[in-house]
């Protein structure tokens, strides 16, 4: 098991990391923005950060390129589940993995 506490400010991120967390969840990443994460990680680039909230297949590469070690994205689409359209869910997951590979990030 790993620990992934959430944080929104540089102080919160540094404090979480000082307690030995494995990964700090930047939330809500989409509201804070990619530029915010870049600015925060400039002096704190030793802290592995997972961007969560506002990450989708259209901006996944931008988040990873800005320094996110991982992302949390909404894969499960309720409509597809209720319709039993599991192939659409699988295709979306494959798309995310493909975009991750394009940025040079390894699957974890």
C-alpha cells in the first residue's frame, strides 16, 4: 500500500512529503492549473505529484509534461456502465495508456 495525501499549496505538499508520503495528490489540479503545478514544482521537483481533477485524455500529456509523476483521470463513464458498453471503457483506458506512452512515462 502507498500513501497519497491531498494537497493544494506548496506548504501542504512539502509537509505531506516530510511525513514520508509516496505521492502527493494535487487537488483540484484542473482548477489550480498546469501553470500552477509547474511553478510549485520548480523548487519542489523532488516531490512526486499526482494531478487529480480536471485531467482528461485531451490534456493528459500536458500534465505529465509539466512534471506530474502520475495523474488521476475519470475513466468510468456512468452512461457506458449502465449501457454495458464495456468496450468503450476499455478503448478509453487504452487511449490513456497510449497517450502516457507518447510522453515517455512508464505505466505503473
